């Protein structure tokens, strides 16, 4: 028995239904196992994942429409639902599987994703060709998916390590799922020729799925159009909503959705337990008299430094404590919830230890370096006022990394439930809101934005970086839920002359990987994905967890103490 069956490409349209009906499921499953046993293995130094820039290798309109489509989907950083309600993300595109040039029949995985539970998802993408042709028929797409799944399964440990090192994610060593994803027009051209074809294809796929123990899913992209990219301009998808599946959503997915509401309460209970256990080591008078179980521990007004995580080394401890002036401390700095106290402890420790270059090794969830090229020449500052956006009250960056005119704006979150929204839609004491949440001329303004009206320059730059026009009404205003995210992006790439250059910086958002609000589908996750999906510059918005930062501490003798205290005080460990 060989695996040749999985490479069959001749599926005449005139006999498509009959040919699919004649598929011998046992033989194809045996071919899968055979290919898995003889699968190519890429040599060391030739990774499967990572290294893609988010830009195409071709200019303008080409016959590689499928490639532009895949790049645009990965760049969108969307979260998608599988038919059972499981969420998954697309991490990479054009994933190579060849080990040598002789592996001519071995192609590339169009898109590689990961479910919220760490299972690999291989997406075989089919679109209408640039010339208008229908591309390969569905059976070819199915066999391509099976080929790729067999090869990935044969290399699971190696790929899992690359996922860990490149994206900071954990992948389970299980057989991957297959999604055949086609444009709506592609599906219609193949399914209208014979009404029986769809049911026969699904029946055979289900049988293969049952034998192999993997999911084979057929899905459609309705109304999505690709805007071709160039080497300096990323391709964009226009009109993309949600993936539509051939089968209806099972009841298990509805049950899962109802259970998501309990996750924040579980996270809160976890934090409270860890915090109060850690607080037992404090002396009498170290905690605020109002601190009580059910509320987070709060250190005494006279001893705010006790909320910092400090080493035994007096010099380092002193430098960390001095990193933020007392006048710049947030209102709730003394609370164990304080993301500012955590940021000061963590980033201050890297600086005091002389280990800033370690930040370069921390992967963002998009596969890029979270903090970019950081070296000993990089300047790290905290609570930095941004002077380039004409704000009456300047944005303050939690952490700012600067080197050679490149700025990394870091926003740190911990137990927060969401990113900050535009304050102009909130009532100011007894006054009515200054905006109703739409980007329209209202309340006798000359401009569509209340911020623009007072001279703030956000909307001078937003159209250069996001798919949001300042020349038309927008309802709701896209800046309403993405306000804090977009503001940090602008702070990173707007220079002192008021010009935007996305090659001169990026924004990083740090959060607790356990916080359900920042997981796929959570409230904060939805906010950042809305900004990222509209962002025209791949890598301008990056995400990383505190857990990933702690992991890199284990590589430095002068920072191991920080990893230990992060676990003891907040339960955060790699």
C-alpha cells in the first residue's frame, strides 16, 4: 500500500459525484497512515513556521490571488468559531512541508491555525482564480488537507516546539483538524452542477473523519473580496464577516457559550486566593485597615513600596522603586490588582539587572518579537507623556522603549476587564456626554469627532494606518471600543513633527494569559482584534502575556527571583 491515492488530481466535472461516491474510505485512510510513516522531515535550520512578513512577494494584480487572500486573512488577526463553538486563530500562511527539492508533490499549507485548546487547524483555501476560473474541485482540496495533516502529524513535536518558540503558544500533540475554506463563488460553481454532489462529498468526508479521528470541515467565505497587496502594502480583505459552515451549529456550542460567563468569576477567585495567601507574609500594619477577604489586599498608605516585587539586592531594589515617581502613581497603585505596580516591578527589574536585551527574545502572539530589537543602547522609561498628538491631557505610556528613532509603546494590563474606551461618550459628572458614540457631526460641532473639535490629531493619522475614513459618517464610531489601543499605536509611530511613520515603531499590549477577557472571544480580545483587523500595517499591534515575560526570566540568574515572586504573589508562571 502506498500513499499515491492522496495525490490524485484528476476529478472530471462530468463524473465528479460518481467518482467521489466510489472513494474507498479504508484505502484512503491506509494511504494517510502510510504517508505519515514516510513523511518528509525538514532539516534543522529550515523551520515550518514563522518568518513571513505579512506582505506578498509579488506586486499588484497577479495570478497568485489565493496567496494574497491567505496573507490578508492571517493579517486580520480574527478569531473564528468552528462548528462546535471552539474558537481558533490563524497564525501563519504558506507553511512549507518539503524537506528537499525532490519533494515536488508536497505543497504548502495555505493557513495554519490553533484552537483555544491548542489543537492544530490546517486550512486549505480555494478561491476563484485571477482569470475567473473555478480552481481545483473540492475532492482535490480534501486530499490536499489529508496530505498536509499526515505530514504535520509526523512532525508534531518539532512543530509544537516552533509554535512555542515563535508564537508563545502551546500546541497539543494531537492529529490536526482540516478546514476546506472556499469563497462562496468557488463553492457555488462546484455545487450547482449536481445537487447530489454536496451530500456525497460530506458523507465520504465524515466516514474518513470517523476512521482517522480528525475533523474535516467544509466552510465558505461569504462576500469577501481581496484587495491586492504589494511588497510595501499588505493585502486587505473587504467585506469579511464570519466563516459560514455547511452544517448548523450543534447544541454543544450553545452550552459552551453559556459556560463562558462563569470564567471571569473563576479567574477572580483564583487571584484572590493567591493574593491573600501571599499577604500572610506581611507584618501587622503593612496592609490597609480596609483590606478584607473578598477584596484584594491593599498595602498601607505609608508603605506603597510594599506592593512592588523587589529583589534582595539593595541596589536593584532601589532602582526599581525609583523608576516611577510617587506623583505618577495611579490611584489604586497600592492594590494587588495594580497593573502599574506589576509593570514597574517587571520592566524595572529588567532595566536594573542590565538585561533589557532579553526582551528581544520574547515572542508576540503574531510570531514577531514582542518588543523588537532591544539592546543595551535601548532606553526604557515609564509613565512617559506623549507630546505628538495635541492632547489637552497627554497620553502616558506605561512603558516606552526607544532606540535609533524607533519607539515601542507598551500598554500593561492585569486584572482589567477591557481596554479603555473613548471618554467623550461618558457623562462628565452632571453633564451629558460629549458624543453619542457615532462619528458624525453632532451638538453643533464643525467636525465629526469631539476630540478633533478641540485640536486632538488622532483622526489626522487614523486613515493612514486603519481602514477607517475620516471623510464619511461612521456609526458606530470605530474609535469608541478601540480608543486606548489606537491611541497607543499613534503614540508609537507619530514623530515630533506630527508625521506618521509606521516603520518607526509599534505598540505592545501585555496581559495575563489566564484572564478570560483577553482570551479568544473575551471582551478585551474583541477590542484588540477589531483594531488589528482594521490595521493596514502587519505587526503594528502586538500582544504578549506576562507568562511569556516570566519565562525569559528563567534564562537570567539576575532575574530568576522575579519569576519566583511573580508565581508566589500573582500565581503567574511560564
